[in-house]
């Protein structure tokens, strides 16, 4: 914030004192504090925001919006200014602009319940009922246990619950119509675990075990690192490790620019991925990513692809498989995160591993041993470190849980497709493992 950096802390202190005095009912003292701040730095974003609030209360939405646009330009990570700007723009019937402001707020503060509720309300104004239901659902999921909402929020939360419930009932009918043919094909097989998974998505049943951010499939074991004997095809992966490493080395010979950043979120992201966002400190060379194939990369590494084809890859249209080389730079930490589903497992094939690298899943730590693959459940909280002075390289790919029947796999594909069709473009999410973020959750998440 150029031009007032030296006085920034003083202005923030004065504005904070003004707000505390106002909260105590000492309005004259609050006004004095604020006038001091205004005289010292009239263009400070906090001063602009506070002045704009007064304009909003006086009915001058246009004047407030002009000041708030300046405030957010100067201080783009202030969620309150973005919320106030959205409020002013809504009063001016600039609904699209108000939604854009809320999207910026939710990048800065993904757990902002007020922002999510307001976003959903605006989506309702635009008759985007399914998008609104998704935003309301996210807001409700953000409410911490024991939270006592202020009186002004209670009615909004009640409305959110009604909208989400109505959407869930309509979605339930839509899903049932779409997956009935699959049920018929497997009429003689048990469906009770799948039925529970669907009930959880429809919020008719709670999760009490693993913590995936999209789909929980009941009665699958919660195993951090799986025993190898469950995956006989790992022998073929291990046998191909030298060939795969050779192809990796040929790829890396072209330099770091051939890699894509694994995390590619909006630049204002302030969540746990901030340090790795749009950075090749965690770079990848993808063969498939969330179901998208990279034909040139596939052609370039035929021995790697031949080995992968022997595995039961997690194949859900537009979501899987994922298979890639993952390069973690020196002195780099992948923060704790949780994957989105427990119907898939992840495989790590260590290829280039210097001393000082480690990996945690749940309460267990493991070092990568070159050429020795292992399987883990990424719906359990996990993280990774490279404390060495050189990059670490592994291959990551996803596979079906061996505890799912073929009927359950096909039903899971059908259910996922049906949900994506229901929400359309609004079903896109990434991340979550961005369960804690504002967008709807992708079922792929961070590997």
C-alpha cells in the first residue's frame, strides 16, 4: 500500500479503536478515532471502507461502491471490503459484479459464511437454484460445532437449510432415474454400501469415519498404508521402475519448464496452498490428470504407460484416472490435506529420492525407497516433506479400492456422472480437496 506504508499500523490501530468504541456504544469517541485516521490517510483502504459503510447506511450505494472499488484495489486481501462492495453493487442491481466481488472474497477467505450466504442469495435472484443450493450447502458445512449464530443470521441459515433440502430431494429423484438401469444389471448383488454412500451425498446420513471431501463410501477399511499382498499388480510396477526412471530422467533433461505447477489456483488464494500455488516447486508431468489425457506425454513414455495399463486405474469420466511424475523441489513441504473420495487409493512409485524426504498418512510416517511402490488412502489426512537440497521425484497414480465390487464401481461412476450433470458447470471444484474452500468439491483433489 504505497504512500502510507509508514503510517499503516497507526491507521489500522485508529480504525480498530473506533470500531471497539462503537461496539461499546461510545459513538462520539468512535467518531473522534475515525476522524484522526481520515485526516492522517484519507485514501487508506480501511478509511475508504469505513466511509463507504456510512454511505451505504445513508442510502448512497453508488458513492459507497466507488470508494470500495478503490479500497479493494489497494488492499485486495481484505474480505470485509469485498463483502461491502458486493452489498453496494447489489443495491445498484449490478448482480453479476456483486457475484464477482464475492468470488474474490471467497478466494481470500474461503470459510466466510456471510460471503457464501450472500453469494447463494444472489444466485437465487438469477434463478440459478442449483448453484445457490451448492453455495448454501457449503455455508452450512462451514459452521463450526456449537456455533451460536447472531440473530440476523438465523433466518438466513434456516432458509439455506430449506433450499439445500429441496435440492437434495430433487437430486435424489434425478439420480434414481439415471442409475436404475445399472441397478437392474446387478439386481442379485448387495447394494447396501452404495445406498449408504448415496444417502451421505444427499445429507441423509452422517460420516463417522474417514474424511473425504466429496464422496464417502461406507464399510471400506480406513487403512493408512495398505498391505502389499492386496495388489499383485504392484510386482509389475516395481519390475518396471528402472525403465520408468529412465523415461523420467529424459523428461527432466529438458529443464523445469516442461513441468506444470501441481497447484494452479487463483493468485489471491490465501489457504494452505498459498506457498505452492502456481509454483514449480511442486511440478508435475502428467499422463492423465483428472481424466484428461496428455497424448504427447503418453507417446513419449511408452514403458511407463505400459506399466500403468496393468493397474486397475480409477476411471471415472472427467475425474480420473490421474497418473503423473511428481517433482518436489528442495526444502519444500506439501501441507496436510485430505483427498475427496475413499473409493480410490493412491500409489507412489519412488524414483529419485535423496536423503531427508518423508511422507505421513494419518499417524504413520514413511520414507520413500527408490523402486519400492506403496499404496495409501488419501482420504486420510497426509503431507510430504523434502528437506534435502535437491528435488525428489516419484510417480503418482490412482487405482480403485480392491474392496469395491464391479457393480459398486459402475454405480459409483453412474452416481458421479449424474451429480456432474445435475450441477452442470457449477460442479467444477478442484481442490477440495477443497472441502474447506468456497467452491464445490471436485472428486479428484490433491494427490
